[in-house]
């Protein structure tokens, strides 16, 4: 790719009068040797699957294998359709859709990792609800995914996108930044405004730890996806309004790296700290383990090793 | 650049809940199936670290079984993969891996085919559904499965690798990465080559024709079999 930083990405977009999406599509074609039409067709297929995940999460029973999660998307959708959500209809609809996709994920349904499965609800939540609201074409949305991908590419290569490496700021945080920047472009904002939206969004999740109960992508991952979608809408609005990230977005990404590297392992997807180790988190974990036979060691010889080690 | 491609950020298409514990596990299973060259009749799967601790909630067991059955990462049948394996009379046993593993999310697969042949894979799921194979059939060799990969079992003799690369060069096939390991001096060796293009049958036949080459296997997570239906 011709860009390593958000600044370089925005500069190419400005100099060549191309959208972020167009820059990403061209660079992807050049890097992989795959024809442009195939690249766009694959992303279009991914967008179809995102819409399908939203639909499933809102209309079908989604209970996870552990039984710890499911059914919250429908509750929020009911509030949107039959009540008065405090955050307004568009925000709470994005929230319901994001919850829906994350619940489908937890129930072993099909999703697109954006950038990971743990953060797979935010981009579909923002994209599908915005498409319905603004009447955008699928083609427009697919371009938006390339814009989100370009932003994610920079974050992933300069910091982290996995909770095991950099905490939840790297997963949910990255997804919020990607969704916010892409939404600015989808709504006709400039590349510069999109980059500010990314920085504004990422600042708000710096330090977010990854502390899933029983190590499963459910508590608190699903609600963080719902709230993340709302944050992405808000950050895009700030960017579109002309609010600037006083600390340049690339520098915010480097802070994510700094904070993630310093994060104790108990707060990086191990289930050994944070919400996972609260009294309730421990109780839920014990409940899941009850009656479940632990795996036998791989051989008798190995079993001896385990005994000795203990 | 650790991530080279927009689809490593948006994607893969997968069944949940975890890109590393589920999608990556499917891919490790698929590589085992491809290394064996057919569907196994039995499998002993050792889970290490976080795979061993959280496999049940993440469906890592279902995902590995799905890979052995030839499912892609987004195949809806993954959720019933163990039942399907039982229907196909494939015996799958899960055990806890003991000792050092290269990564917190690691699985070791020991597979047996109907005719008694066996294959062994040690693979790590390194995040976002990406994997790294660390060991195949006891050889310390690496591959990611992202590129068409040729796995060559051969005798450790002077000139074998030169013969392999000469044939690839002759067919204008570019090697992106290559690794070699041997059981001992003049014993059996394995050479793994990640290619920029899918090797054709002619090329494979020529490689198999080299004296001292015992077996040539192709591994490719992007092959038609490994794609969603």
C-alpha cells in the first residue's frame, strides 16, 4: 500500500481527488494483483452477509452456546419502535443493529470480522442503520467498507486490532474509529474531516481493557458493540461539524500502542482480570464449568508430567 | 507491515464467536485435512493454552472438526460439525496438550486415513482468523495457508532443493517463502514453499518425478474446497 499513516492516506486522497475508498481499492488491486471487479465483488458479498446478520439478530432467537447472552438487540429495537429512546431513534437503531450482529456472533452465526469477531457489530450497526435512514445504495455502502478498511489497515499496522495484544481499545476502539471515519466519507465529508473523526473516536476508547467473563466473546463484548455504534455516530458528527482532533489521529494511534503494550496480561483477553474476576464474573464462570469434565492430558506420560508440575 | 490486505481488516466471513478461537481453528483443521490428502477416519486433537481453557464456549472443538470435514470458516454447518463427524464415523478425541506451545492458541492434530496413513499438524491461531503452522509430520516447518503452498517430503540429499527450485523457475512460479527441516543428516527432510500462484498438475508431476522426492502435497486455504459453498 502507498500509505502507512492516516496523514499519508488523507494526503493521497486530497492530491489525487479520490475518495478514501477509491485509494484503498486501487492499492489493494496493485498489492494483490487481483482485478478491481473481483475485489469490489468480494466486499459486496461481505456487505450482504453483514445485512443478513443484522436481520437474523433482530428476528431469530440468538442464544449463545454458553447461555450467557442473547435477546438484547430485540429489546432495544422494541424501545426504538414502541418507546422513546433517550439517545434518539437513529442512535438507538444503530445500537440495536450492532447488538444484533454481536449476538449472532455469540450464537455461532455467520458474521464478517470487522476487524475481529469480538468487534463485528459496530460497522454493520452504523452502516445498515445509516443506509436505511439516508436511502444509500449498496454500492455506496461497499465503498464505505473500503474507507473503513483503509483506516483499519493503518491502525492495525501501527498499533493493534486484537484484544489479546492491545485490549478492547484495539478491537472495539478500532472498529469505532473505522466506522466513524467511513461515515464521514459516506456523508460527503472530506478526507481530513474523516481523519479527525477517527482521532476523536479513538481518544474515547484509549485504555479500554479486554476482560471477557470466562474468556468468552459475550460479557461485556456485546454491549460494548452496541455502545460503540453510538459513539461512532457521535464522532462522525463531530468530524462533519468541523471539530478537529487537537492531537493528530496518527499520534492517538501511537498512544493506543503505548497503552496496549503497558496493559497487564490480566486485562488482555485472558479472563484473569477486570469484569471477568468480579464476584459475579467468577460465579458465572464457575456455573459454566460445573459438570464439565476437564480435558484429559494427551498421554499417560504427559499426565505424569502434569502431576509432577502440580 | 503485519497486515497486507484490506480483507485481513474487513473479513474473514466466519461463524462466531471468536476470530482466533473459531475461524482460526477451522483453518488449522482444514490444513490437517489437506496434509492428509483426504478425510480422516480418526483424529486426536490436543488443545493448548487458551484453546484448552475456553474451547467449549468458543466452539473451538466444533471449528476444528469442521475444518477436518472440509468446511470453510463461514460454513453454517460448523455448529453441528461434531454430530456430522459422528455420522461419517470419524472418531475425534480432544485432549489437553502438555508442554510448550508456540502460542496461547495452539492445537496439535494427529490424523489417520482409512488406509492407515497418518498426518500431524501443530498450528497456532495468531489473531483475526490468521494462523501459523509450526510443525507438519514432525518437521519444524512453517506456513500460513494464505498462499498456495507446496509441501515436499524427500530424502536429505545434495541437489534435491536445487532440482525443486529449478522446476519452479522453469514454470515461472515465484517462491514467496521457503523453509526446510530434516529428521537428521541424510534422513527424511521436508521442504515447504509458499508460492505466488497455484501450481498446476503438470508442475506437481514434474516435482514428483525428482529422484529422492517421496511425496508432494499442496496446501491452500484459498482453494476451491476451502471456500464457502
